[in-house]
């Protein structure tokens, strides 16, 4: 019992110990959903690519940064920042709102066959975000042949400081 | 009876012949003494000066001159030096207030790192908080800038402290501008909102990632850069305190 306490104290000390004597600020955690994700949707019909900054999944008036997948009976809410690519395998969704797809995660390069939810009830799930110029853009998930996900601001250029509306 | 005895007392004790003999012997002894003494050396200039100064009146004049001219002059020089050191200390104190303000700014926005986006009231609230910090900093900077003149050796030429202060102020302003820009972008960039409240915004803005960059900037400016200027000031004050001039480099 005593040795476990000593162990906990030692671990706590190692975690908070620093090697600098000068003020070093505070290290707050990155809040959930704070990672901006840029997606590139390749259109089913014409293969035209649409770049969407700050992508969220939208259904109705609600927005989320997670997409629902299913492998067998296992359902999972995948954060967009944890996905590298999704290739949708059909043009029509099943009655439960899922469609076959090939999924590649950010932490696992192996492509996996999964079901991806594209409809919630009678509402279509959409990719929602902004173009580089700041214009709002919304695309039905099902219209994309494939979707690539880029965490953070990869590939994006800084358009300069924002201007306030008058 | 009484008249006779007083008459006897008035009579000389020695006869005239004896007196004359003693007088002659004394004169002879004086002549011998005078002739046996070595001749007087001629007085040197210092001896003459000392002899002159030992005169009471001369001493009075010299003392009056010292107390009316030289003492006030030394006192004035001492007071001036003391005043300069005090101003240097005040300048240093104001510099510490000035340089610490960037930490206040940093800690003011820290709670917002846990927000994905902010609305107008929150933006205005934090803008007001930062404005207060900035106003105090501007006040401290004005004082530091004015007081830093005391480090000058030549009234026309800027001292090393003033040059270091200017360089530091530019870096501090750059860091402060980064904080401003971050707050504005957090307000302007929509996450869950349909659109931005601003005319334009940066869709690639990553609030948390940008805050990490600000933190690095604040640590560099608030620690290394301010330490350099503070060290220079303290060295100058110490040098001046030990009797040196402003020529320290």
C-alpha cells in the first residue's frame, strides 16, 4: 500500500517536474472538436474536387465533427480528424441510412470495409464548411465518390487578417 | 620703633657693587650663549606658507571660502548623482511593469483556449480586459521611455539602454499584436455557426494551434528579451553607483 503511494507521488512528480526556472505559461488541453479539418470531396458524376475548410457533418440544423461507421455489429463515432479517406461504394443508401464504404484511418494505413451513415431518418448527412474565400458550402455526403480528410490547415494559405463587418 | 624697622626693610639687600658685578656676568653669559648658537637656516616656501596659513585671520578667510563655495558644490554633485540613481531605479521598476504586461495579456485570453468560437458579447468582454492591460502598458512605457534619458552620457545621443528598450518594445508589440489577431480570429471564424460575423475570416485558422505559437512568443519575449534589457539596466545602475560615468557599454 505504502509503496503504491510512493509510486503515485513519484509519477506525479515526474509529470509536473520542469527543467526551467523562468515563467513557462500554462498548458491547457486541446478541446474536443477544436481541430479544424479540411476535406476534399470528389464528385460522383464528374470527378470534380471540392475543397471544404473547417468541415463539419451537418444534418438539419445540427452540426457535429463525427461520422458514424459500423463494422458488423460494432458502431463507432469517428472524429473527422481521425480519418484519412472514405471511398463510398454505392449511389444509394440502405434503409437504415448506411452505405458501404472503404475507410482509411489516420493511425492505420490499412483500408477497411465499413458501413458509413449518410442519412439520419429522412435527413441527408452533409459536409458543411467554407471555401478558401470564406463562402459557406454544403455538399451531400452521397454526392461524393470519395472524401479525403486533412487535419489542421494543411494545404491552406493564409488569406490575411480578417476584416470586421460594419 | 615701628618707623625704624620699616626703614630697614626698604634698604636694598645687595650693595651696588655686587649688583654691578652680577649684571656684568649675566651680560657675558648672554654674549657667550648667543655666539655659541648655530646660525638660523633660511625658511623654505612651504614653511613660509604654513607660517602664513597659521595666521588666524587667514585661516578664517580660507574656512569661509571652503564652506561657502566648495561644500555646496560637492553637495550639489552628490545630490545630482543620487537623484540620477533614483531615476534609474524608477526606470527599472517601470520597465518591470511594462515587460510583465505581456504575461497579463497572455493569461487574460487563456480561458478562451477551451472555446471553439465566441460570440460578440464575449469578444467585447475580452477586448475590454485586454484594453485595460494595454493602457497600463502604454502608461508604463511612456514612463520608461522618459526616464531612460537618465542613462544618456551625451544628451543628444541615445544610450545603449534606450536602444535596447526600443528593440524590446517592437518585439513586445509584435507579440501583443499576435494576441489581438488571435482574439479577432476566434471571434470571426465560425465553427458551429452558419456564417462569420466578420466581413472576411481565415477558414484555415486553428485556434488552439495558433495559441501554442503565441505561448512560445510570449515566453521568448517575456523571459529572454526582457531579461536582456533588465540585465543591461542593472549593470548600468551598478556601474554608475560605483562612481563610473554613463560611458559604460
